[in-house]
């Protein structure tokens, strides 16, 4: 039996991945197009990792220069200003709103995202999504830590909990904790999740069917 469902946010509930890609391009536009492309490639192949970690990695591994505290604060604050209104206005992933509406109260549902938690809660509230979730959690803590904390707070049972994500970070966090993972793979996504043997979902219209597959595939 499945009693709880966790969701990543960007690319799982809301079509907002491109918004954040454009934000990275804007913030580092003065570095030139080749460097910007390397930064975008890094961002896209490391979905689910917090921007805090990404800013440090970008400076260390791509720009090859130290990230000062002042620059770090600027990047964090400016990124937030760029994306909040755009994510609030972004379209739902197809089927996501319908699933949440139809299953409110049937499952304990929660969000665990790489978006900063205070920002994520503002976005969820402004989009009118708060009523669907028992918990809304975000960075700077990593997803393994966040999922474990939600598990404790909501008294979840791991074998009864599913996590829906769209990135390798989500998959790794789920299997670290022994949670069933369902993959939303958006059209055009070329990433490969090593060790994942299930069928990806194009959108969340397919979520109910995938949950039923999980239930029927389990012994007993």
C-alpha cells in the first residue's frame, strides 16, 4: 500500500526548469557565451542540487576563481529576484494539478526540493498549493536529509512512501533511503539514471497508473 507521495518541485509539479536555466545564463552573461554554455550544461546535468552548491562549484570548477561572501550573497539574492515571479506564473506539469486535487486527503503529500526553503514556501503559497501538502521542504539541506526529516515528522513508513523526481539527485536520494522512485522525464530530456529500471513518465497524467504498477508489483 502507498500512503505517502513526495514530489520534487521544478520539472515535476511546475514547468519551471527553463526559468532557472535562463537565470543562470543571465547572472553569468559577462563571462562570455562559451563559459555560459558550460555553466548551463553543468546546471542541467545536476538537477536537484541547490543553487548554493552550484554557485560554489561554478566558481571553483568553471570560472577557476574564489567566490567571495559578497559575490555569493549577490548571486543568491539576484537569482531569487529573477525567478520567484516567473515560477509563480509558470504552467503546471500536465496532470499535476489534477492529481493533487483528486488525491488530497487520500495520501500524505509533501514537497522536497533543491529550491531554498523560504523561497519555495512563498512560491507554493502564491500558487495556491499549500493546501495539498503536509510539508514543504527545501535547501540548504540536501535531499537525503530533507526526506529523512519529513519521514520522521510525518511518521512515514519507507515501503509505503513514493518520491517523484526528474533528476539523478532525486533518484539517488530515494534509493539511499529505500524509497520507491518514479521518474518524470520531460520531452527532450536526454539524461540517463544509472540503475533505474522503471518506465519514465512523460507527465503526471501517468502518475496514477505508475502508482498502481508499484502496488501490483509488490508481493502480497
